C-alpha cells in the first residue's frame, strides 16, 4: 500500500520498527533525496531539508526514541500527530528506497493544525520552522502538568551565566523536551531607568533567529551584461535595498568601467524583451527570479521610457508594427499612422524610435510558426528611417556581433541616416540577416519576417 508520499515512496512498514532497519545497510542515496514540490511549497521542502541535516534531531526520530515521550495530555499539542508525520518523513529521506520523497502526508498534518499552511501558496520558511519546532516541543514535552513559574529578573549585579541558569531551570519546569534541548537559547534584555537608575536584566527563550544576509540594508542583484559587441558577463551588483535601477546601472558601470550613459536595464523572457526598467524603477520591485539584462547601447536616452515611468512593455499584443518587414526594404520612409498623427497634431516627436530585434527560430519559421531563439538586440532608429535604413542598421549591429575584432578597420561606408556612424561592410560580405524587428514606444509588437 502507498504511504501517501507518492508512488515511488517507501511504504509505512519501512518506517518502524528501527531494529529492522539496522540489519540492512542504508541505501546509497541515504539523505541525498529530493523533496517534490506540491504547488509553491518549495519553502517547506527547503526547510525540511535543513532540519533533516541536524543529526541529533534526525536520529531521535528515526530510531523511534521519540515514541516514549509523546505527550497526549498536553492541550497545546497535536497528540503526537506531527511527531509521527515528522518521523515518517525523516525515515523516508534517510532509509527509504526512493530518491524522491513527497511532502503530501507531512503537509496535510501541518495544515490540519496550522490552517495558514493549507493550500499550495508560498509562505515564509522561518514561520514554518517556528511552527514545526514549537509543535514538536509540545508533542514531546516531558512535563505532563505545567505549573505556574514566575519570571526571574536580575538587578544587574549577578553574573549573566548565573542569571541564565536560573531562567533555564524555571523554563524547564514547564517545557522539557529533546527539541528544546537542541534548539533553545536565551536572549538577554537589559533595561535601565533614567530617573532612578534601576537596572532590570531578563533572559527570554527562543528557538530560531532571523539573520540578514550580507551588509545591513544592502541587496545583491544578479544581472547579465550584454556588451555592444555581443559579449556577455554575469554581474553580482550590490546596492541599497531602497535604491532604484539607476543605482544598479551605476554599480554595473563602475564594476566594468563602462560609460553609464550607454547602459539600459531590461527583463528578457522567452527569448524576447519583456520590459525596460527606467532609472526610477524601485529596486525592491526586481525579484530574484527575474532575468535582468543590462545592455550596452549607443545612447541610453533612446530607451528611457515614455509610458509614465513604468518601463516599456514589449509584450503588448495590441501595439502597431512600425514597418511591415525589414526583409522587404524598399527605401521608402516608414509609414506609421500613429507617428503621422502625432506630427499633425503638433506633438513633439522623439528624434529616435527604440527598436528590439529578435531572431526567429529557423525550425519554427520553416514550419510557419513564430518561436523565437537567442537574445534580442537593442538599437535606435530615426523616426523617418526607411526600410532600407533599418535593414542597414540591423546588418551593422549583426556585423559588430559577428566580427568584433574587425570593427571599423574593415572597409566600411558611412550611413546617410546616421552621419559619422560606421555602416555595414562594403560589398555583400555579410548576408542579409534573418531577423524580425519590434519597435517600442507606441509600436511594441514583433514583426514577422
């Protein structure tokens, strides 16, 4: 029969008694098992892996020694339900036959006594840890009847060790368990009265402490830097938590000795640019799972965002394309009704339009699909650029990525739309690119080749 831990899990008969397990060597994957997620329950899997690595606690449960100390009369306990579920989980992780263990049974017991953990939403790992340790302490409390014990308070004249010993002895008259022996510590608190100079020293028990990682108030953001020549570097950028993406770009420029005015931050998802981040974008709205890229472009001001400061969103499906196809370059100026209307109404137009160039998957394109591949390129084109000029611009960027060592030393011609800027190689040394372009800032839809 199944224990509820999945089809690949060990059966309940493998959990107890411990004497049976000692006769056979533990499996090769003992302790090296994965805990399957049930929805967004990675918070539970990670914390159970941490608790499972504490040898003294694990052996206390897997050996069956905990059974003799289950307190079924404690009104605040689970009557041993959580202790049994925890022991079964530890046994499956260290003595089971499957390298993958499900948390289904354990999670069900936790949810029965802590409804906040019902369902499959994400929760705080430390909150779960505190509940599990507290519940196990109540289940395995050796004190059947808890007496009233007043707090011990010192006037500051006694040594801390002596005061702590007094507090611990009083605390053990109410809470005495193996879990408390392993996890409990004491916080010291000292209060002085400014009027009468009276000093009060107390010690309070705790089982876990929240410790910030890294410098206080600082955060490390991992981003990928894509250089103008196509090279990429992984960056670990430390910024203040309350800072903005602008501070992130400052840190990247300082770390890699780059010009800050050429850096743009964005998020890439599914081989497409999902959104730009403005310099004012709060850093606390960047999440650890975001694929943050920092692009080196000619001028970051071309991508500074024009939608109220929230950044461009290239995932908009209703955005009108700026050009019909860069492969059908006719040399005629780009015809965009939105741009024309803005000019007729006397609205000042930006001198350039941000472009995102994405590569179509050859297999998907041959099958008539629209799957993308690789990473997008960023560039900016004048509002009145023709299809031929867009074609030249894309070829220039691709040439820069393909042969960064040649640069401007190869035979080149200036581009008429960008005076003083090197264009594509002379002749047809570089074949026409098979890419699709997406224009941002009023034209964010991807263009099909």
